[in-house]
C-alpha cells in the first residue's frame, strides 16, 4: 500500500480511536508503561519483545495495542491453568476482523460455535489419528519421495519444492486428489487459499485487524482498501472449499472415492456432522499443513547454519538405519539425536509464535479483573525460549534434548501445537511426517552454504518473516546427494513405491 494512502488513513484512525477509546475501561493487570494513542509500540520482533516483559511483570501481564488492552501469557504453567483448567472460559478465539470479513472463521482455528468446534475436532482427530495414518502410508511415502527427487533434480529451488510437496500431501490426505504437477488447477487453488488465509491471520497484515473500526468506512475511502480484497477472497475461498468438497462427494457416491479424510467422513459418519463443518474443517487442514512447510524450511536453515548437528544426525542414521533403506517413523525411538533435531527446529523458531484466545465470560487473573472477550495472547515463543529450561535459548542445540528430561513442561510437541480444547488435531500426524522427512533428507543429502560468483560461502541470515505464521525469509543453500548410494537409494525407493502402488 502506498504511503499517501496510509498516512491520511492513519491520522483519521487515531482520531477515531481516540474518540471512541477514551472511555474504554483499562485492564488492572500490571504491564509496561504505554504511550498515549499507540500504547506499547512493538517495533522489532513482536514475540521477542512480548517475552522480555515477563522478566519484570511475570508470566501474565498486560499490554496495550493501539488503544486495545490485551493480556500476554508467557509460561507453560500459566497457559495450562487458563486453557486446560479453565478451558470452559478460555475455549474461544475471536476472529480478527479480516478473517471474519473473508468468512475464514468457519474452520477450526476460529470456530465460534462450541458444537461445530467439537464436530470439526472429532472429524480431524478421527481422520488424522496415528492408527489412521497407516492408511495414508503410501500417500506420505509418495510425497516424501517426490520431495527427495525434486531436491535431487533442482536443488536450488528447495523452498518451492517443500511447499509443493507438502501442499500436495495435505490435498491428497484431505481430499484424495493427487496433484498432476504445475498445471493442476485444484492444487493451485488450494495453494492460493492457504496463502490468502494465512495473510488474514497476521495481526499487522491488515490495518483493519488492528483497527476494526475501519470497516465502518465506505469502500471508496482510502482507509478501507481491505474491503475489495475481503469481498474477492470470500467468494474465491467459498467456491474453492465447496468445489473441492463436492468433488469428493461425487467420487464417494459413484464408488470411486480414494482414501481421504473427507471420503472417510462421508462414508463413516456423515450423519453426525453438519455439512458446512465437513467443508470447512477439511479446508482448515490444508492451512494447518502449511505449518509443516514452514517448519521444514526452518529445518533447512538450521542445517546450513549448523553443519556439526547435521553430521551427528547423519552418523546416527547411518549407524542405526544403515544406507540401504530410508528412515521411517518406526525408527523414532532409536534415533535420539535426530529426534532432538526435530524438537529443536520446533523450539528454535516456532512457526506460530503467538496466537490469541478470548474468555467467554469475565474472569480473575492473579486477582485482577479480566472482562469477557479480552484478547489473551499466548506467547509460544516465550515458552520455548525460557532461559531457565533452555539455557542459551537462542542457540540451535539439538543435544539439549538428551540433557533434558523431556516432559509436558518442555516438549515442543506439548507446547507449540496449542493447549486444551484447541490443541492442533494434526499434531500426531505432523510429528510422524516431520520426523520421516527430516531423517530422510539428512540420510541422503548434504546441505551446506551456497557460494557466490567468487567462490565465497554465503551465510544466510537467521531472519524470519513477520505475520501470524512465520518461516525463514528465502535463502540460498547448496544441496547435494551424500553419495552415489544416496541417489540410488532415492531412485530405488521410487521404483519400489511405484510397483507397490
Ligand atoms: C487468493 O487471492 C488471490 C489474489 O487476490 C486471488 O487471485 C485468488 O483467487 C484467491 N484464492 C482463493 C482460493 O481465495
């Protein structure tokens, strides 16, 4: 958006906020001092700044975001108290304004209706439970091998390969549709849906998220450019979700439904669910799958920056698994260093650093009144960077996981996927998938720094995007097969998978 649009809009906005906000009741919960109008300005990395205040104010404190008071929660124990013990009060998550305007709050992430939330969770939990995953073994293997062979063929394009392969995987598990490649229309629409959805959940991505009052401006007004976008996205996304669902429904009706979460739902418990829950939950699973993309891209960055960790994991895998097969999830218990890498990637730069909740009724926190609907920001990053639990927290150190007694207070699989009734239903599946892919990449490829035209190594910055879900900013690296044996292994695995399929 050009500055000449933003400036008048922002001035107009401050006036509106000032006029409407001055009478608003302030939270009593202690927190850092705020400036007039803007409140606590977060100019750097928001989740890091929001974590630092915990040193002074404890793990529950208040901040003010442009006139709106919010609570920040930075410890696992406080999060469990609120979202597990008081889950009836804190089970909701009010959609950001842009999410609501695009009608993106009907999936699980923001589902306001408790009954539909329960239905949707049931659907996805049933669909992605660990024993269900066995049905999808061939699909997971197919897309893992597709990723490996793309890395072999065009290593420089690894960021896109990860996105394509994982997007295709989600689409096939959700809808039973196998993408035919670059020209696959459903895969492209699915990718667009994921991109559009994730940009609406970035608090600062749209001015209307920060100042919902902007939505009262007419469409022609410079302060309301979001309206046109919202209208278009709502229509496109509604169409995509319905078309994808109808495709599976037709296939199931004619008896040639491929195994997928939707076909399973339609054949086994269609009558227990509202149709819109099926449509929206499956589409939400696609957006959830995007976190796997970002996590794997983060993993690649970690490997470039930490060759010593990569070597240790490679030695472990070659010693335990050997070099005549690829690692699978059944190797999890025998590869403690490699599982340490998986956990450390999730901890080092969690792809969802912050996510809000809202109490459905007034509550008391540490003796302070918190009114219904207050934004309660869960700071996952702070929990995974607690210096007491994770000394030298900013460092990527997979060995910390063999030094720690792993339990619910420190395991990223118990923290980064959320708490209580809103824990991610794809958690078990993601654990299996991340391990399988990460171990397979380490087993077959060496990832190192790219070189510039003069032969000098390029060290990529440890720099991440901003927004609701984050990943590394695009970077270069050098990817080559470990040996001729590794390329053969990939080729043979593809062969035998084809024969089996
Ligand atoms: C996503 O946004 C792009 C750009 O505005 C648009 O072309 C596309 O149709 C949208 N897709 C979906 C599925 O919402």
